[in-house]
């Protein structure tokens, strides 16, 4: 293992790619997308047909509640082994991949594929780990995913880790050095997913990546970016796939219980394949996730909000301003001198407290127009949140530990990661 990467918790990996597959049929979008749109997944089935595909190696979350879910998991594990035994895969050893993803909006997002050491990752709020969750992890969502991973022989990543690299020192320089790399794939993604091209880095390029990442985690970097020279360094923040990475961590911790400590370093499941993206990539967009309360008395809720924050007032002002809508009414509330970094944290703290002792249900909504429509229905109350500036992400995780759950979404569903690369975990 390359010693230059040891302080980073991120390493080159033995990456599996298909030998001769139709790549458009091979690659499918992350399993946690289009969960309420079964027609999307039917379209994927029709496109794939009987061809080799990652569709046979993952469980779309739309099927998690299926009565035959255990059989689905069994078939996935059987397909993994059949693909390994049948020569579907080839191994690209000790590699980092540089990828360019053309999104549905035409912008190109740049990424780096490698593996992270799960010993360096922690999803506990307030953790000082090198690799940290950005949002609260819902522990109840992990066991069903552990069940999928437990007997899996390979993993396929849809995890995206972010680095805070405003000077663009790690990934962006690779764009001008593609001619020195081996091109591995170049194809259109199905179902409107755009286009994907991938290359294998040279040894010299991998060393340059390690050096640049090392500079990002230095004490000087922590001081200049966050004013926290003595704080535990934060190098990678989970941008997408938090629960998938948490599942990998839990599965590895379970495996450790029956394995001598002297053998932990050799466990393939100690590592997880990920894509690393610069938080400052111009193609990366953060979209707010709004809240709608159902089965409530809106005026009672708003009165409780002002009681929870005694300094809160109607209208726009200094502090956190949150717009609201209910039947025949629109307005906004401002909380001056907020205790947390983001408006979503201010709102979520109130909602969590209110719903402990009052009737009502909350849902997490994308799109201003959807919030306005739902919030205006009788018995509902919609809250529209401002978009989080990307520059706030690392500063907030450093200051507050993790963001409130459902703080932001990274782009549209069709622009999420597609499964392409794989890695043996047994």
C-alpha cells in the first residue's frame, strides 16, 4: 500500500471494471434515488434486459419494503459471485481513477475514485475523525443495509466525499494531464444521466494527489480556513451516501468482533470505495430541503415557534430568516443572534421539540413550488429554507459537529453517482 497515503485515510485500490459490457447498460443510478417512482426502475429493467449490469448487484431502496426482499438480497449475492466466477470483471490494480461526469445541465463535475480506511471514519456527531458525516445519521436505516452487505462479495460505491479545496490543488490539475493517463471508459449514462469518462492515474500523478491532500489536512490549513489550528483535522466530509458509508463501517465493526486485532489491517472490508469531489467544483450545486407540517394548526405552531425563540419576530431581519406558508397566508420569521450556523438548524431544533408533545407530521420537500402548494392546503404549514452556501459546509461541521438531517441535496436525482466501479470486500 502506498505509504504516501497513510496519513490521509484514502488510498489507491484494486478496482474492478467489466471486461466487455455495454457500459450504458452496465451503469445504473444510486439505489436511493427515484424511490417513489417505480416507473423509473421499470425503465432501467427494460434498458438492461439480460445484459451484465450493476442493476443485478444492488438493491434499489424502492424494493426495501418488498415482501420478497430476502430473496432479492440472495439473488444479488448470487449474481456477484457469478460475475466474479464468470470473468465479467477485470482488475485494475493499485489505482486511482480520475473521472469527468457531464451532468444533465451540461456542466462537468470532476472526481477521484479510491478507497477510504473505515478506521478513519466516524458518523458520531462531534467526532474528530479525519472522515466525518455531515448530517445526522438515522441509525434505524443502517440494519437493512447491513443485511444487504453482510454476505456480499463485492461493493459498488455511490458515496461522494467532499474536500475543502478552494485553490483547486487536488483534482482540477488532473484535467490538463489526461493525455498521460490510460482512458478506461467513455459512454452515455442511461435514463438521462449525462455522460461519464474515466482515466487511470499514473504513479507520479498519484503521488501529487497524496501531497496535495496532505497539505489540505495540515494545521496551517485548519487555521487559515476555520481559525482552528489545534482542532482535529477534517479532510473528507460525506456529501452523498452517508448511510451507505455508515453501513460499511458497521459491517466492518461487526467483522472485527470475530477477528484477531492483528488481522484487522488485512480485512478487505476495512476499506470502502468512494468518489472524492471538491466542494468548490463549479458543477456541484447545493439545493435546500424544505419542511412541510401536516395535520397541524398553523397559527398554533407559529405561536409556539415565537415562544421557543422569544426574540423571534415577523419579517426579514438580521439572523436566520425562515419563510412560511399556510392556507391564505405567507410570511417569514427571523431569529436574531442564532445559536447555530444554519437556518435549517434553527428550524429543526424547534420542530423536534414541538413534535415531541404536539400532533403533526413532518416531511422533507424539494422545490419552492412544491412547498407552496402543500403548505397552502388546509391543516398544513410549509417552511421554506434558504439554500446553504457551499462554503458553509466544512465550517459548520467543524463548529457544530454535524448538520441537521436533510439539510441539503447535491443536485438532481439523475445527476447522482451511477454504479460503475466495484471492489472485492471478501
